[in-house]
């Protein structure tokens, strides 16, 4: 058996807020979206390079307040990019952890916490 990358499912409550945060602010792209019918909850995949996430409005998908770690490279450059954007709901910074990783914690509008990290 060979395991591949896991794709976390994050619970969202508002498509407009999710797109503003994940697409406009963090720079992910929407790969696809699905609804059983127009008035039913949204399920979509977003990505940024090799990082894929599922965002879901479905009650049983994910728990608000989840945390996930996303390995990245050039974390300082990503921070500068985020700081250059006009997004008033987040003011991220980088913390050097005792074990050597640099981490940037950002909460989405639904209480989920994304921890972007770079190992030294």
C-alpha cells in the first residue's frame, strides 16, 4: 500500500467570505465546485501549488475551529505578499518556534486555523 497526500475538509458557512479569504487574500485558486442543486450547500476544491483543500458548507463535513499545518517555502515572501493586500480581518506575523520551524498562524472567517510553516 502507498499513501498519497491527504486533503483536509474545512467547514465554511458563507461562500462570499470563503472566496474573499482563500482566493483573494491567500491566493488559492478554485479548481472546481459542486452543489447537488442550486439552493443546496457548496462543496469545492481550492489549491495553491501542491496544497489542496476542500471547503464545505455541509453540516457533517469538518468541524469549525480545525487546525492544519501547511508546509511552504519562502514564508517571509508570502507574509510580505499578504501584508500588501487590503484585507482588514487578518494581520499575520511569523514566529520562530523552539524546534526551529518558522510559523505563520492565520484564522479563516469560520474559526479554522491555517499554520503555514517552513522548516529550517
